């Protein structure tokens, strides 16, 4: 795992984020998802600079969304610099999926 993935996993693992269960490195179809909340069909991806405007990522997101998943991507520097804000964004996405 990258430093950003370790930081994010520290927030998500063991139901630390308000009791929601996340899996790390979850296989789904032809992909390995960085983090996934199965119950809410939410994928969290931690992206470095190599992912900027990456067509493969756009196709991957479209494939996942076509199967009912929601994908949220965070830049590594956002995860490292503002983990609380990232956690809040994830919680908002979960709440939107249950509304």
C-alpha cells in the first residue's frame, strides 16, 4: 500500500467510519478495488499523479457504474493532507445512497 492508502485504511478499517464495513483490495470483475463498501456499493480509489486524466480510469469507473456501483476518487495528497475531509466526503456519499 502507498502512504495514502495506509492513511485511508486507518480511517476505514474495523468499522471505524461510523460502523460502515469496508474491504481493502476487493476483487470485482476484472478489477481490484482499492476500498469497497459492499453494502452501499461504494468504491473508494486513492490515486497518485499517474492517474491524472487517465482514460483507463474513466473506463473502469464507467464499467463499475454500469453495474450499480458509485466510485469516488481522491488524490493521494488530499488523503494525506485532509483525512477528516476525505472521511466526511465518504460519509456524505454513503448517506446519499441510503436516502
